[in-house]
C-alpha cells in the first residue's frame, strides 16, 4: 500500500466499550478514508486507550481532525510521523 | 425510605462520641445515605435537574422507571407514539432552551424515538432520550424487544450511553445534561437495562445537577479583526442563524447590526432574531428566499456568518454562493469551521459573547451607499406573495391568521410547502416564536412539537401550520392534545397532495406527477372530533373569516381545515444543487403549473 497521501493520528480516548464504535462510526458516516487502526489500553492507566489511525484524507485532514476532536470520548488528537508510530514496526504483519 | 448501609453505620458508630458536634455529623450521615433502586435514583436525578414534565410511552423494559416516576412530582405526558414523545420533548426544549426528557421502552420504543433524536441532532436541540433496555444478561441473545439502541443512537446523537450499573447513573445523568446544554447543544441518548433500573444501591450525597459548561473565552484581538473587516468592507452582510437564538443573543445582534448599519439575511433557523419589518432585515435566504435577498448576496463583498452552519438549503451551490465576498465565520462548534466553505477569518466562540464584546469595541458607522443599493434591490425584486388577500390561498390564509393573532402566539409547522410559505410570509417578531424542523425536515414534527410548546408556555396560543400529508404522519397526537386541553390550533392547508413533491415533479420531472395524490380525502375535522377536540372546515362555514376568528380566539385545541389548490407553488425556488441567483419565479413557470 502506498502511504504517500496518508497521515497518522495518535488519539487518547476514554477506555470503555463503545469508544471504537464512536470513532469508526464517525469515519464511516462522514466518508473519511480510514486505512488502518490499532488500539490498546494505555499501559499505566487503563482508564484511557491509545488509538492509532492511518487516514487517507489529504484535503480534508483538518476537518477530519476537528470532527474527531468533537467526539466526547476523544481526549486528544495529534498528527504523528510514521517514524515512531505503531504502524512503523508492524508493517510486516500486513503483507 | 431512609435506610443506612451496615458498613457506613459501623464506621460512623466507631467514630461517635458524646460530643454534640459528632452527634450532628452522625445524624447527617444517617440522612445522607439511602438505599435506592436505579430507577428511583434516575427520577431523583431528573428532579434535581428541574425536569417538571416528561413525555413518553411505557413498555416492558422501562416499567421500573415508570413505577418510580409515579411517586414523583414530575408530570408525565402519555404520547400515542414514541416519535410523538420525542417531538413533545423537542417542543419544550426549543421553546425554553432547557434540556428536556423523553422516555421510551426497548426495541420498537427505541426505534420509534430515532427520528425525533436525529431531528434534534441536526437542529442542535438539547433533549435527553432515556430508553429501557433488556437486562444485561439478555443483551446479545436477540431477546424479546431487544435492539442495539446504543448502536442506533450513536450516529444521530451528540453523545450516547449504555449504563452498566446503577452507580454509573450518578455520573451519567449530570454528564448527559451538561453535554446536551454545553457548546453547541444537542441530544443525548441514555439506554438503561432493566436490571440496572432494579439494582438497589446505597447512595450518599447526590451529585450536583449538570449545567452548561463555561464557554471558551473570546479574544478581543479576534473581535477587533472582525470589526476592522466589517468597517473596511463596502458591501457587508450578516448571515444570522439559530446559534443566536440558542445563545440568547438577539438583543446583542440587533444592537451590533444597527450600530454597524449592516443588513442581515436570516437562515431558516434564525427567523425571528430580527423582526421581519426591521429596516435591516432581509428575510430568509436560500432555496425559497426572497429574490432581493439572494441578489444582495450576489453583490456583497463580506459575509459574516453568525451562529450558522452554511446549510445547503441556505447556500445553494456553494461555489456560486456570494461570489464576490470574503467570509468570516463565528460559531461555537470548531468542526463547523471550514466544513462547507473556507473563511478568511473564523472565531470559535459563543456568538453572544462575541457580539457583546463587539458592541463594546465597535465604532458606530453608516453604510449609506450600500444601504441605498439594498433598498433599491428590495424595491426592484420584492417577494411576491401571490394571493395574500384571499383566505383560501396559502399566503392569504397565513396572513389572515397572523392578523387575527397578536405577537404573543407561538408558531410551528410540519414540513413541506406550508412550512416554506409560513417561513416566507409570517411576521415573526421574536426568537423562539418560530419552531420548525430545519435540518432533518421531518414531516410529522408539527403537532407533537406544538404540544410541547403549549406545555412549556400554556399562557400563549400555539399555532401549528400543517399540510394534509405531514399531519397524517403523527396524527395520533391529536388525542394527546385533546386529553391535556391545550390551547393549540392545527391549521391544515389541505391540497390533497404531497405538495412539495408535486411541485418538484412539476418543475424538475416534466410534470410527471406520480405517487403524490392523496386520493382518500380524509375528513380531518371529523378525525379531530373523533379524537376529542374541536374541528372545523372553513369551506363549509357560512362566514369563513368569522369562523376562523372564533376558532383562533377560543381557548382549547382545534383543527381548522383550509382547502387550497394543489397547483399552488412556493416561489421563488432554487433547484436543488443550483446557484441561488438562478431562482425560478412564479411568472416563468406559470405555464408549467396550470
């Protein structure tokens, strides 16, 4: 997969059943291209989860981030480089 | 019931001494800890939120809530359909600006509520939809009346909860009210399994009620920039929307517009912010806006959106909207900035706070030339209200009703031609006088919304303009209105058709009229009487004017049927997806309508 036009978002979200639905549902209903998603509870604080998103929305990235930030269960959204992201070292699992 | 948990008792006993102060503390603890069911706790938390009226329908999965509700001072309105309950709550919320509650059971109860919740979501209305759910042990087993309410409510609410223990209610209920009211308001759904409603827990002091959270601070620098832009523009226009109504900022807006001498277009949701006869009011813009309104926007060089979301019915084809203007966008919802168009400046803040600061910082100005040009456009391209002097024509009926009523009457509509005729022609004077389903455009909204409005403002008359298509979609609520003897007048502009669909087929589908004729001519006044309220047909009255006057003046619910021709159209009209300058006018389509 080409990652030329993709951006990586690092989210901190509340860890509870349903938070995945809120994030994935937003992407589905606003027709944002979501190429990858990885999520686990934060190691030292299980109240929160870390969610990594690989998105293909060059033109609408700012709007996508604003919509994601609006979700009540989303604590923070940061853009992140491939380097040091959850996707960097896991590419080999997706061949 | 005042019981005290064994653990709390032993702890406090251990601490007790003969000291008077300690005795008092011990007494306080006895009073403060009680055993309550989840359902009792829910009702108490709602009472603490100052909820005085809940619309709903009981069923298997919310029986514990209703058992608890029966012991409360909260009034219950038994709707005849859950969608009606949702719109009754909406009517109360739209009128008061306070969050209001509706109840439904699981399964079909919850699915019936969906439309009202989605409608509230699109128009930013604070309602709390509380549904019963099957017990947690049954969830996922396709139990009787089980449906994934959480999943269904998720995309159509501001936020939603599935409550997993009675204790969670202590957090969820105040949080739901805070969310519904804060920032851009919206609906919150709370799904409560039956075992959670029945779970007995020990509660101490209850949490503080949820209220609107503090708005983000407004920077004076940003407001200065805004004012600078307005003062340097040659042809500025304000576009004012529902955000101003919700912010309670009508007075600030009037002051702001008057001191800066800037004409204002109003969105559908913003009608009433400026009185329709105010010199700076340009009426409603967009698909059914007045010709001069859309033409002023063609010429303007600065458009300041104040509490608007640039809905497609307002903007028309976005690339052709205000082709000569720069945009400034003021809205409390950050995600609205840049969603539809790219503004040169944006301020994410409560529009009321921005206007207040603006009024402190502005220098009074006059836009004499621009205002003269606007007056000229108004004169050359007025809104033609064809038939406004005839009772049995749409604009005439609306005008006659408005003349008979004073400004204290509240107005709602269903969805369709009648809604647009009212939006164009009714002389709205104040915010929250006008309530209608804007974003979702839900036929069936009007009657139950009118019930909610009448419950929230019983001292005022509530008028629901409807059509024979729309009214049929929640007609069962006539019985609810009759039962409560509310001062509601349902005015049916009856053309025996789905009029707006007929209009679109006429204009855009080569007059291929299909599936728009309601061939069974329902006798609506007879239906009203069958449901326990008064009903008259003006065409059967010896003196229709007098009959209308009497029906509107009497206290109590009444349905007034006014037959109109199915060839009546809403003009001007911009084709869906078309540019606002390309308005179809009555004369141009005269051949098509006959």
